[in-house]
């Protein structure tokens, strides 16, 4: 165990959680329900993520009604299938094809996923916003989504961050009774994962993707 002298955290376990929380699609257990109390625990953790002004304008919705999941899955597939087909033609390496195959699995089985968790914000992003305003707007929600995924991973639950359904945001809002003043930010497909654990995905080392003070100046 490597305990940080100031924080007391076990760095090995913290880093293992952070490096093995990933998009889970084909390894979602489609037969095992996820209890509401466990999802609420994850949302409780997520609500402690940084948010602009601590205004707590983020909201969550758990969707496990079969008919509503099926309706969302239909629109999800309407966008996802052509998008993934187009990308499959462009990305020929094995790693990319595995990701596309996994994403296609979720398109085909979204209606069977035990729960969908929808991340929401109580207002709408201005259409004419600057880059800074857009970053601030979504930056108040997305850290909470990632915190939810980390909390879920620690509890044996996998999740996949998805946005295909947002092309039909207004239709989905009507289906779920969401007011037009509320923004749907992303949808998480959630379920217990099969198998023992996950290994870190291959990534380029930090020294290759980090610059010091000037573009492409190495950190030495």
C-alpha cells in the first residue's frame, strides 16, 4: 500500500479506480437489476463534484421503465447506427474496430440495459454563447457525471457515456416529462459488469502529450 503522507489516500487503489473506469458496453449484465439505493449512493457522490457557483442546478433521472427505454433505444439507434457505420469505413485499425463493435452492441441492446441514468441541468445553454461560456456551462455538469461513473465502478457497476439520443432531445423530453427549460447533458447506460475487473487502456505517456509554456515544448 502506498499511502500519501498528506491525504492518507492509498494511491495505488485510487489510481486503479481512475485508470480502470471506462466505457462498459458488452460487459454490462443485462439480466441483473441495479437497486435504486445503489444508484442514489452514486448520485450522492456525484453531487459533490465541482460545479459553477455551487448553485446545485444539476438533476438526475433514473429510467428503468421498459417502454420508455425502448423508445429511447429506437432514437438512439436511428442516430447511432449510421454514425458507427460511417466511422467503421474510416477507421480500419483493429483497436478502433473493437470500439465500434462494442458501440454497436450497445445500440442493439440499449433497451435491455437495467437502468439509464440521465444527467440534466435546470436551464438552457445560450445559443450564442462563447467558448468560455460553453465550457463553464457543461463544466458544471460533466464532472458530476464522471464522479457518478467512478462511484459506480467502485460498486461493481459499469456505465457507458452516450449522447446519440440528444439529436431527439425534445422528443425524449416529452416522453419523460422533462420541461423545455431543462437541458439533457448525457445518458449513462448502467448495469453490473461481468467478469472480475478491468485493466487500464493503452494510452500515450504523459510526457508525449504534455507541453511546457509553449506548444510542443517538452516538460523536462
